[in-house]
C-alpha cells in the first residue's frame, strides 16, 4: 500500500480545497501522516486524522522554537486524548538554514539558537520514548553551519532512542549511513526526481530499501512533472517510480516495501 510518510494537509495551502485533496487520497487508497510544526498545526493534524487513511504527528519545528514554548503537558494530553490517531512526535531537529528567522525573534547568538533547538528536540524524544511513538526528525544545513546532520546523529546516539525517520534527507551518504546504523529510516521526497547533484541518488542507491520511506512534504517540493506547483500526497507515487528506476526494481516492490516500512514505524492500521 502506498504511504505518504510526511505531508502537511494541515497547512494553509490546503485551506480552500482540503476536502477535495483528502478525497483524492482516499480514492487512491493512500495512507498519509500529517505532520505538525506548531501547536495549532499539530491540533489540525489531529482534526484531519481518522485512524484509517490519515494519521497525525505532533511537534514544534525548529524554526518555530522562538515563536512558542513546547509545553510537554499539553502535548501529552493531545497524545492521551487521540490514541490511534497520533503516531509520532515531530517534526523536530536542527535547522541551521533559517537562523535569521530566530534572530528576528530575539535570539542573540547562534549558540543560543542551537541550545534552544536542542532542548526542544530532546523534549520530543522524551515524549516519543514515553509513549512508544516514532520521532520525525528535520535537518537542514546552513551555509556557515553545515553540521546539522552530524549534530542530529550525535544527539540521537546519546539519547539512544532509535525509532524514527530523518525526513526529507539533505545530508551526505556518510551521514545517511550513520543514521541507518542507529536504526533510523531515511525519508526521500520529490527532490529525487529533479536533483542534479547526484548526492541523493547515490544515497538511494546505497541505503537498503528496508531503511527508506517515501514522502511528499506537501505542499512543498512537488516532484516532476509537477515541479513548481503545489504538492499533494497522491504525487508520492512519482517518488516511488524514481526510486524504482534507481534501485532497478519494480514500482510495485518499492510501494510494498516502503509501505511496510511506514506501517511498521508508525504502527499504522
């Protein structure tokens, strides 16, 4: 079964036609994990979740850690009240690309931003471990701060909780292998259909299929042939098709294996 392991139907980009997009997902027999980036969008992910086709992940994105506090008790209540719908914590992690956003909100130094992101990341991991949930990890390097994925690895290794995925992976092959060795999945988006660097294709070729998830990150990162348009979960099939080409396997095999990976990681019904 086709699974979009990371989407944001809870975001404003879908406000005008969310019901139609949801209907297209259901008609395609697609399972979707909608991912929160703040308290409000986490609640919206729950509102969409039905425990059949749609599931929710709750989190405060690292670019928003200076917008609001991550209140553990509030998130625990959301988990308790929505068992079967909430399947993960996140997205959380380290984002060194948007440091300017944090400075604009009052951060005084890069060290302060990293410390705040680390604190919130650890809180997500604690809740995930306590509630036997997966964790969805975000990483993005900055031009002057290229160590987001190494910092993710170091923290995950120290915390020793290995049930999760590093979504929309943007590191190198060595970093991907380190994370796979910990037991994490690598999330592949539509970028694989138009990446010209060859790095992502090398990662897909080298990482065992049993450690790969496919995702859209909708409404962002639409794959070819929809690049530049709003992405939506049904386009995840184009990610599967490209991986099949790289792995020299059938699309059906890619859909089956990555679907099994997602259902196992998130305990999807």
